[in-house]
């Protein structure tokens, strides 16, 4: 910009702590360009809301485009980029745009931890099943409205389900960053602290549940199906399935892993601690326990009679409850999370 006479708008897309764009970014730009933000160049914060596995659809059909701007001129110039998109385009301050992204991810992480705390309570209550309870919660019209006589089930309901915890590249780091931001400003973020604590202990809790039903993992052969933090991506960052596998190894289990697209990538995570299978049936061959680590749709299409024949034992620990609606081979015993004995 130093050598450019025309007015330029700089936009930050990354998720950054509130105060970053009009702080460190603004000052760096002014130093490097010799110009002043506002009169000489524009500054915007344009957070992205793209989900891994569906980023193209999320970009082409956004539910909102948030434009944080230093002034109306910057907002108007930058807004032309999105002129053809038909969705709400709130123009807000830079710091509110930064907060918007953190609040969005923190809310979703909170829903997951809430669901897992309900699951833990159900696991400690004979006869309780959190899936049944949450099915009823989902019927609240504030969550799934009835429009023209048809019930609409928004995507947010998928976050009000039990699991072995949230993971991926965003939720863990964004909740941690927001907690640190709160500490720096003397705010006791009790809810966010609890959200993180519930998530941190969830993996060990679901493994304790499994061992209570099938016995200790020590000495058992375990086939783990799915390693990514969710289906449709090869991302292993902060994946609950990876943590689950690591803790099974720590408990003395002999593990074979398979993921539809991330088996080779997993070598960076596990090295020679596990065996790497060429397919699902190879992963469960001779296993005492099959563990569903990620809710890949491929597992519903498996020949479960063949799975039973390949296994040495008969336990299927579904750490994602992804097989809930499926009838497995009658010789298999499915153990789900969120259910009391």
C-alpha cells in the first residue's frame, strides 16, 4: 500500500481475539504503509463460518456474511465482494465481528458438553437413555419448528447429541482462547471453563463405561474404526477418536486402526503403537472389541455378519452412537454411550 495511491481495504479472515484487528493488525499496516487507517485505507474483519467437509456449500450458500468495518466507507467497498449473495449481511464494528465468531463456536461447544453431561448422568442411571431423552428435547418447537405442517430439523440439533467429546481445529482452540481472553480481563468465565472441563474428561469417562461392561482393555485386541474428528474430513487435530485410541493403548489394549481416508495420516499420530489395517474387516479381524471412533456412514453399510465372523470376541463399543438405528448381527453385543445399565 505504501506505493499505491488508490484507497485499499484490508480484511482479516482468521479467527482472532477481539481487539486484534484494530490493534496489532492496524498498527502493523500503518507502520508498513506510512498511511493512516480510515482516511487512507480501510480495515475490515470478515469471519468465516465454514465447516470442514462442507466448506464449498457453506461458502456458496451462507446463512450470514458478517462485515466488521472500521468505518462506513470500508464496509461499502468490501461489501461489493458479496453483492450477489442473498443472505443477511450485518455491518458491525471490528470487535463485534471478532466476538461473533468466538461466540458462535463457543455456543456449539457448549451444546456438545451439555449433551455429554446429560449422557454421563444417564450412564449413571439404570434404564436411562440420553438418546431417547434428547429425541424428546429436539421436539421443542423452539428447536425444531413446524412450518406449513412439516417439522423442520435444523442442523444445530446435531450438536445436541452424546459423543466422546468435541474436537477439530476450531472448538478446542477457540474455547481456550476465549477463556484466556476472559482471564486477561479479570472475567471469571465459569461456563466456558466447565465446557472445557466436561470435554477434557469425556474420553476417559466413555472408556470407563466400556470397561464396566466388557472388562479391562488390558491384553485385549481392539479394532478402532474411524480416527478423524468427524466424517467427511481427514482432519485428526484434537480428534476424540485419536484420544480414545491413545487411552486404549495406555490401558494395555493392542490396537488396529482403520479410517476410510486417514489411515496413512494416522501414522504421524501413532507411529508403531498400532497396526494399520487396509479395510474395516481387516481392522476387526481377531478383535475382542470393535470400537466406533468416528461416525462414518460406511459403518452402516458394513456386512456385520462378516464382522462377527472376523472377530474373536463379540463386543461393539459405539463411542459415537452412530449405529443406533442399525440391526447388527445377533451375535454381537453393542454398547452405546449415554445409557444406564
